[in-house]
C-alpha cells in the first residue's frame, strides 16, 4: 500500500558500529545495512548515536558531532537509497521516492544534557 511503512526500527546503532568497523552503510556484514533495508517495501528507522557511559561533557559532544558528520556523509554518498529526515517534507519525499526513511537519534548520551 502506498504511504505505508512496512518495517520501522525504533533503535538502530548502525552509525556507531559502521564508523568503528571502517565499513560503509551500503553493504557490510553488520546487523543493518542499506542493501538489506532495501528489501523491505518501505523501511524507516531511528539511527541512534551511541557512546559509552564514561564519555561525558565536551568529549560526548565532540563524539556526537563526529558520528553525526559520518552519518550525514554516508547519507549523502548513498542518496539514491536513503534520506535523512529533518522535516516532514523530507519524510514525505523519502516515502514518495520509496527511499529509506532515516531519523537521527541519541541513545542515552550525556550529550542530551549539554
């Protein structure tokens, strides 16, 4: 059905794992990659940035910025497959083009409190 999300992942740590592994998000041996996500009729997910609890303060903020930059670069590199949705218009565009709908999230990070 048009406009229906067939699979929604509310918590995907792919950004952190992909950056640390040195892989791209398109095709890797991790739990989630774009190639596998494209097998769903319409995938949407919250791509969470995770950092260890001991990362605090400025280090947490800098780490978050590094992961976010990595994710944005991956989205740009694979723009034919995925759209980072920052607005409802981005979401509607991704759905209309049947691209992976990506939201950016923070997983239990000290950054949330800065």
